[in-house]
């Protein structure tokens, strides 16, 4: 990765020491099958991660794009018990991000990287890993802001969760901090703010999230409301990563599960025949390029929901498998994940060969739950 000082060299040496998996020359599409094996899922995860981590990355190391990638690499490290991937994360956080969140205290995007700090802390218990996150969140609790959710100014966008993507960036960090400290104030803040955003941006009729309030009156060419795939993917990923640490007996737990089921049902109806979703959920005929970042999050959420018994297996396991097959069809033999919509509020036309670090993160999160799904099937559960 292109970071200053000797860090790029350190990572390059680390990556060059990795042992390639067997049959590495086999195109990834050859691993597509109706019922993937856990070994095939892990092979795909490793190959996509290897391509990403051996390809120069110019993103700032502590931003939300990288935070999403780190979440995926963390999931891969746990899934594969990979010392190499764990070491890569530790070195990156030590030398590149220095365990710091972003510069704007209240800004959800700048909090995203905290997810990996807390997950690494859970595995290594080094207080420095979470010191900055805790410091910043304690200041937020001491000096909370309560503005409107209109997406109108830089200050509003940085102070409130007023766009749906924020529900992936921030709430999972707060829940993880609750999990490691036992301090319910962190959980209560995240839950209260989640429903503040939901009450404003969630369309109860379509059971989907508007990107922000500027889309309330917008319509697609077919007359339908405008709901972006990756935006709702961020929410589904956020729901998973909140519920992972929200106690089963929490008063809001049923409401989270209900929203998760509602959105899953609405999104299932938007899945296309190739297993992938298009950038616009309700007008796919005008957005013909398949899109992998939203699909990665939906695959992740469907598989997790089945694994946790929240979504019915007979309905959502086939959809998760189909989504995984669709994702694999967008991976080159070298491991590059293509068809990733670039950063932006709108899904403009984009190069189908484009790849993005956050799409790789979503792919790896999806793989971690597909691996569990496959293991359950292989064990006869």
C-alpha cells in the first residue's frame, strides 16, 4: 500500500511472504457452484483479498473506504485464522492509522475505522487500540448535538447521521465499544440515533431508505422513488453489525429485527436474474451495469440472517447463494473484484472494470457469512 515512510516496504515484504493457495491459477469462475463448499468460499476470499492488498492503494488510511476494507479483512482473518491477515491489520493500524479516528469528531464517516480497532482489541486486549475511539465518543456523550437531519450543509452532514450510509459507518463502532466496556451509554446513544435517522429516511411503504432528504421528491424514469443499492446495502450491513452486539433482550431488539426482515423482503424482490442488484433498486432497467458493492452487503446480510435464524432458510439461503455466485462472476482470475460503483451520491455510469476497496470489504464480509452457511450445510445442521 502507498503509505509514507517505510510502511509500504514493510507491507510489501509481508505480502510477498504469503503462501499462495493450491490451484491458484484456476479462474475464480470455476469455483462457482450451486452449493459452495466452505473451502471454495475461503479460496475466493483469499484471492480477492490478495489482489487488493498487492495492488497500490492511494486512499487515506483512516477514512471510511479503508474502514470498510479493514472490516472485511478482519472477518477474513477470523474466518481463516490467518496470522498474515491479522498481522497486516495490526501493522496498518500501528504504522498508518496510529489507532486514530478521523478529524471530525461527530462525523460518521470518520468513525468507521473504529470498527477494526475494537475488533482487534477484542482479540488482543491492548488498551491503546481503543483509547482514541473512547476519548472521542466520551466527548460526544458529554457534548451531544441535536440538529435537524436536512442534508443542507457541511456542518449538518458532519454532526448528524443524516444520510443512510452513516448507519454502517458509526453505529457498529458504538455497539462494539459497549461490548468491550459494558457501558450502556454507548449502546443507548447508537440505538437512539439509529431510530432518529430511521424515522426520517426510512420509507415504510417501500421498506427502503432514501439516501438523504434531497431524494424525497425525486423519481426515476419509470416514475418510482429513488433508492440506491449501495445506500441500502450500507444500512443492511449496519443492521447486521449492530445486532451482532445488541443484547437479545434489549427493548429495541425486536424493532431492529423487524426492520431487517422488512428490508430483506423488499430487497429480495429487487434481486436480478444474475444474482446481482443494480445501482437503482426500483428502476433496474435504466441501470444495466451489475453492481457489486451493494450486492456484497446484501449477500452478507441474507447469509447472516439465515445463520442467525432471523431470516427463513428456505427463502433466503438460495438468494444468498445466488448473490455469491453473481459476485464470483465479477472476479477476474487474478482476484480483482469488478463492477464496483465509484464513490458518489448518485450511481452515474461507470466502468464495469472498476474496483473499490469498500466493495472488496463488502465481498469479504459476505464471504465470512457464506463460509458459515457452507459449514452448517456440511455438518448437516
